[in-house]
């Protein structure tokens, strides 16, 4: 479902997004998700709404997509990201927070259906993250495991529709 309040603005033939995502590590596994059609994984989250604090965005998105409450912890990264996805060039500012599920009872794979969009969720061992196609590519075990340093990343234009990506 398209949220009319989401900060996702057309700019010429491109799109600007303000995205918020969460880094959840539990029992040595990282939660990732992807659409059924995509060939890469990413951290779960979504677009920030107008006049919504980014931490609130992550809490809302996790309840909407997983049915679970999360405790949003410290910010880990800010990512300035340029990419092409489904034929549209994107300029994205991403806030990435550490998060903890407060009532999680299992780490089974699951599917979330939102209209025509199907999201697959999977807990992947952190030790395997470097060998899985993940975007943005800064999602690597060294960054996931290093909880001390705040990072700011900039990523040049990449084509996520290229099946050779990842």
C-alpha cells in the first residue's frame, strides 16, 4: 500500500526517498528482507512520513510488517545512496538504527503481504552476511558487529535491476 504521507518525492525522472531501517541481531543472526522478485536482500524498514520522527518510523514499520514491537536503540549509520531500481533513479537518505524485538518468540522465516507487494523475511547468520547479495553493500559483518562507531556512508549510482549485481 502506498502511504500518501511518506517522504518519497519525484524530482524530474528520479525519486527522492527518506528511508529508515533497523539492524536486528539475535542469536548471531541478522534480520533481512527482500521482495519476491529481487535478487538482493536489505535491512527491514520503510519511508519516513512527514512530521514523523525517524525512530517512530522504524517502530511503525516493524509493527506493520512483522506484527512485532521493537525497541529502537542508537543510530548506527547515515547512508547517502544513489541507485537505479526498476528503471527509476533514486536519491535516498537512510537512517539505520540498531533495534531489538521486545516480544520475539521465534526466528523462523516469514512472508509479509502488502497489496501486490510480497516481502520475504529471513534471519541470516551474521557470519554469512558477507556472502549474501545485500544492498546497500555496506551491510557487511564488520559493520554489523561493530556497535561502537557511528558511520556516514556515501554510495554512488548502482543499477539494482542488473541480475549480476551482488
